[in-house]
C-alpha cells in the first residue's frame, strides 16, 4: 500500500512563491510517476504538472514557466515549486503517484488528502 501526504501549502501574496512537497511510503517510489492536480473553488479538478520515473516533465499551460516539478527518490518525495503566484492559483493541491504506460496517458492510483494554497491579491 502506498500512502501520499502533501505539505507546504499556505497563504501567500500575489507574486510570491511556495514549494509543495509530496511524501510517499512504499519501497518502489522511484518507479512511480508523480503528479500534481488542483481543485479551485467551484471548479473541477485540473492537471498542474507531472514527472515520470525518468524525470520527463509535463505542465499545464496555466503554470508553464512559473512552476517546476521535481523528485528526490532518496527522500521518496515529489516537489512542486510555484513562483509568481496569482490569485487564480488559489486551490487545494493534490499529489498523486502512478505510472505512464508506454509513454501514453498518466494513470494515477494513489492520492493524497490535499494542501490548501491561497494567493491574496
């Protein structure tokens, strides 16, 4: 069983930065793809960023150039560095672990409980 726990959310002013962390349990962390998603008030869940086991990355257009996803396999942690934050980035951010079979769509099986990010204007 894999458990995922997010941390690092908080309240920040527009233009500020936050680094979210996603700590996972399990012995095969290095083989998982990691992803970040968010749910803004009144909106559906949307993809933010993902990283494969081989460190290939993907980003949503809304965060490209402002966010960086990375991983530390020794610490079993996926990070999301968010810079130049905007009020529209306000959301609950969720981390997920999964796979990307044969380079196709990501399939995320393990999800955390989320961490709140609030950006004030």
